[in-house]
């Protein structure tokens, strides 16, 4: 295996290389942190304890982060903290304590996603430098400009952008731009993936993604075959993206104005970090050399990257909006060095009474005791990682084996659902030298275990008091009551109709002719070319009856090339006296800066669930920006929703005219019916079969569609909370959002009507996390 030089790279004035671009490395362990320092990273990012978007087996403590800050700063290297997870309501006190600790530790920046955290940090911890995470879907100049205005020093752009688009954003805003240059790619736009959460309760926005895009799926037909659950054709890894590699396009990134090159991989090994940082370090330092020298250095860089045991590499979206090599559907997309397919798996009881699995395999690459391996089950997608402790050849134990040898490997522990005929592959994800490095890290952890970093508890309590988050809900308002126990509001059967308005989303103006399941207070229409053409050609005859109820919805993704069109259409609609709009992204409020003062009071901006509001601090943040209505997070569970609403209402209900006005100005809604996109992606690949069902290993069924430049996956079964609408209304919800855009209007309307009137009891539905716990 290729390995970087062990000689430590030290350069004066580290922080950005001669190229003007900072090399930012990941670290999820002390060995990885040491490797990043040794190989020449200009900055390193680690996860905030409990609040980072990577489900690490163990978070760093504040004392450990303090020691890393000191060590990094001693070598002229910056340390950033990824505090980029969405925060639940009951986690706000801990999050505020973490902000207090990070201010003490003098970290160089926090990378954040949660709008509530942005509000808390800018209001009470202005000394902390903030970077906007890629999970905020920064994909155009409008978003970059507004996030800088809101207090972020740097923006991490979406991985779906081309270098040309990155350059346009820099030229128009002058923003400090960071881009991912190497590592794993998500199929969906970051921040817009609901798959892992709605199908399993583990949110990708909270670092718990179960990686549904890495599973294999089969195409099926939307007719009888699909209903029977039978699959058609060979299973493939339809959405498993190859890794990103930008080592060959560093000059283009430099010319585009990119300030920081980020390597993904806080869950990767120290070996991966060492090889990857070394490869990019030498490539960056060679940018001022001759073409011949650069070519030679790039060959060595690729040799190092080959030894990093990652996936197949491509340039992702950097060179084109529709890259042909972004997915290899015939490959599993596992990271690591492929060791071969397992011939058979058998089980036995070991000496200590623990289960041991014997893997019979012909090696495609060498292994040795101490190597870290991953067993991937092709059928179920289950992955089991373990350290190789016992290796035998022809019945004799060996310390290592080479390619071509047939060996038996002992894996201690349980393999989930092995089945009668095991079908799996084995990968090497780290080398045996990790054990020595881990021991060094463990000694460092023990040394620091007695040290404690304490927050400013007085300040924390003051902040919680101002947020009204130090008040517990009365017992009668707690959710999760026993079956049969009467809930508040059930005494009046029609309380929900009186207290909560209905909002209905339609796809086209022509859908207004259809009979709707409920009487809507607002009708939401997408601001699309089809609808604008219809409005212009027909003079608004169809829409005239509903004009006072219309809300125009802006898309979640607004490419740079489309910004001017949307700006023009919004000005046209405002001129026609349309003043109600729903924002798909927080920063789209800036599109309405042109509205004259006399019409500002008539302007009514709402927020879609894609704003990812999961706590009351986030509600305060969007209220301060002038939003009048917002949908709470689609991912929320009922306990989190009730707690956030309770604290929000307490804040709004404080005595005094100003507080009462706040309550009148912003209403809270909840998405209660529809087929929300599980994936929202830019890629339009040749192997996609749109309007056709694809089936998961668990027989879950989904459809794939391409609409307005986006690829979206939706569940065959609708998402519905309609059966809990009384409980939702009793929490104090202002409006309920019914989305009929996920299919044919007649079919969707009939389905929603059946569920509203109690006739859909046998209809399979998804309820997300509402009556479970969001992880």
C-alpha cells in the first residue's frame, strides 16, 4: 500500500498555502488528527460533542478539543468545529452550553446548519466565527450573499455545483468560499434528504444517516407486479455515488476564487487522512511549477489516493452539471479495498461462549492481522465492521496472506440476517498499524479524562430565560398519552377545523378546477414556467376566483442561471398585487427587498418545511427576518413539536403589547399529508427509469421522477398525519398543510379525502417520526 512520507511537513505561516487556498482536513480520532498535522493540513475540522452531522462511535470531549486547539495553533494550523447537526428542543440548553465552551476554547470557527444555532451564536456569542455548512444548500449567489450578511464569515458550497458556478458566486458576492474537493458524495442535495429519517427515524441532518442511497434496488412495473411486491430485472446500486476527487482541477478552483479546499472523511481512518492530505498538499504546492513537474507530482498524488482505500473516484459535478461517471450502478459503492466475494459463511461458538463466524474467501488483495475489515451483505445491504484477529490457510493460523490465496477469516460477533445462502463481499478499510496509533490516542484520552471545561452557567440560564426554554410543559400538555386516554381538544369534534386553517398545495393552475378534500384558507402554487405561462395566456381567468388565497411557492433549489428569471417573475406578480409567497430556502426573503414601503405590510412571506426548523430558537430566527408563517420540520416527533410550540407560545404570550404583536405576526404550520421527496438530486443519469417503481431489499416501493431539472424519489405510500390532526391542533398549531403535488390530482385528492373522513384506515401510510422518536 502506498503511504505518504513520514517526515513532518512544516511551513512558516501555515493557514493558507502559496496558492491562496487553505487545505482543510477531517479528523474523527486522535490518530487522524495527528496524521493531518503531520502531512501538512492548513486547518482541521472535528465534530462538536453531540452536535455534529456524523454518527461517530465516540465524540471528542471539550478537554480533548482544547488540547487539539493548543497543539494545532502551536503549529500554525487552525481548528474548526463542525456543530452542523439540527438541534431538537430539549437539546437547546446543552447546545448553548457548548457555544459557551467553544467561546472559551477560542476555536477558529464553528460550522453550522441549524438556523436556531445561527441565531443563538450571533445574538449571544458574537466572538465566535461562523461558517455556513453545506447542509444549508448554498447553491447560488443570493444564498451566499445573505448568509454572509446574517453573520457567516464563510460559506461551504453545495457539492452539486460546477467550477463555473462557483466562480460566478464568488464574482457576484466576494464571499469566502469553501468547497468539498475530495471524499464521499451524497446522491441528494445536502440538507434536502428525507429518506433516512422518514424510513427509519434516523436523520441525515442529525448525523444518523443509514445511507439508503448505498443500497441496491430493483426496477419494477407500476401495475400488478409492483403491488404483489415482485421485482423485475437485476438489482443495482442505482444511487450510490462515486467519491469526489478534484486533485486534477486545483488550478481551475483557484481561478474561480475558491478560498478553502475541504476533504470529507471524519469517519475515515488515519491512513485515509494521511494519504489524502499528503496527496493534496503536494499538488497544491506544485501549482507554481512547470507543467512537466506538475504532471509528475499528480501521478504521485494519485498513487497516494489509490492507497487511501476509498471508493472509485470522479470529478463529480465540478466540470459538468450532468457527469457521466458519477455512479457505477454495478458496484456496491463501499469504501475500502475489495478483498473478494465470500464463498460461504458458517458459525460456531468460540472459547468464551461467544459466536464466531467463519468467512471462506479467495483474496483479491493482501491482508494481515490487525487490519480493519468490513463485511457487506449484498442482499440486505447490512454492513459489519471488525478487526482481523484470526486468519488461517489450510487450517494453519497465519499473520498475513497475499492475493490469490484461499483463506478463512474469523469474525467475532453477530452478522445480521445471514440467510441460508450468504451472499457478501469483504473490504479492507484500514491497515494494522492503526492499532499502535489507537493506543497512542487512548493514552491521550486517559490523560485528559480528568480535565473538565465548564460553560458560563449564569449566561446559559439568562439565555434560556429569554428564550422561555427553562419552563417545563404542564403535565396535561405532555404527548404520548396512554391508549384510550382523552386528549385535550377531543371533547369538541370540530375543534381542529376552527383552530387550524387548511393550506393545500397544487401543482398547476388547472388543478384549481378540481374538487378539494377540505376548504382551504390558502392555496399554494409553485412559481414555475408552466404556471406563469398559463397565468399570462389566460389572463388569470381560472385563478381569479381564488386570487385572495393564492400563495406562490419558490423552489428549494434555484440554480444561479435561473435567479434572474425568478427575480423577474416575482416583480411581475407583485405588480399584479400578489403578495403571498412561500420560501423554499431561508435566504430567498432577499428577493423581496424591492417591494415598496407602502406594500411591505401586505407582503406575507411563509417558510416551507425545507427550512428545517426543529426548535423554538429557529422560530425566533425566521420571525426576526420578517416571515409571517412557517412550517415546522417534517422530521419532528410529536414530543419535540409540542415542546417547541410550548416555549414559542410562552415567548409570544409574555405580557406587553410587543410580545402580543409577535404572536399575531407569525403562525406555525405542519405538513400533514403528501408525498414529500425523499431524495432531491441534480443528477439525471442514463440508468434512471423515470415514472417506474424501484424496490428496496426490504420490499419498500418508491417512484422516481424528473421535474424542473431535479430528480426526486417518492414513496408509493403517502405521508399522512391526518389521523392525528386533533392532537396537532391541541398543541396550538395554526395551520395544516396538505400537499397534492406528489401525483395525479384526482388520485391524490381522493386519497386525502378518504383519510380526512376516516375511510382510509386500511391505506398503508408513512407517519415519519411523529409517534416515535427522531434520532
